């Protein structure tokens, strides 16, 4: 059983309801309950570690970036972003390098299937748009904060 927000920003029931209304329903339903819970935890971890949010934690000792105020509520778009990220099987893994061509002697073969990459990039674009109201405008996904001393 997930502890909200300590383990995940989203409960299993809320994630099931989210996907039930979307095209992702079949993909989500194919997972076991344990797989879903692990993905929700990984998605929450990914959000906390790859995005910089404006403001401060409600309690500086809390393990997650949200809640950001004393109400203790997790904003709906944060929950939606977790549900979207939870669809990614290898979210916290480095992606394997893909070959685009092979040449052996006079024979060469070129291939490059970018469809999976494009789907993932589009999903992350959507996640970023869901998070846009909460992101620190000085930082963003894929960038590093730089301090000069």
C-alpha cells in the first residue's frame, strides 16, 4: 500500500481512474498492481529529481518536493504528470545507445527507428506543460544549475 505523498504523489486508485478515461487505459491495465505501484513511486522520484520547482517545501524535512504549502494538497497537474510518467517502463534507466548504420566491407545497412523516441519526447513535453505553473523558470529538465563562486 502506497503512503501518499511519502511514497508517491498518486494513489493506485487515482492512477487507475486517471488512465481509465484516457487512451493509455489498455497499457496501464496490462500491468500488475505491484508494477503499477512501483511505477508510481519511480515517476514521483523522477519528478522530484529531474525538475526544479519554484518555492519551498511545506516542511523542509519532508522527503518529496510537494506539498509546497501548509494545506498538504498535491496540485492536480503534479498528479497528472506522475500518471503520465508512470507509463514509462524504464523511466529511471539510461537509454541504450541505438545504432543507425552498420558497414561491413562493401555491405552497409542503415536504419533508425525514432518512433519510440518521438513518443517518449512527446510524453515528456506534455509532462513539462503540466508542470509549467510550478517550475522554477531559472532551471529546467535537462539543465544543471550553475553557481559561480
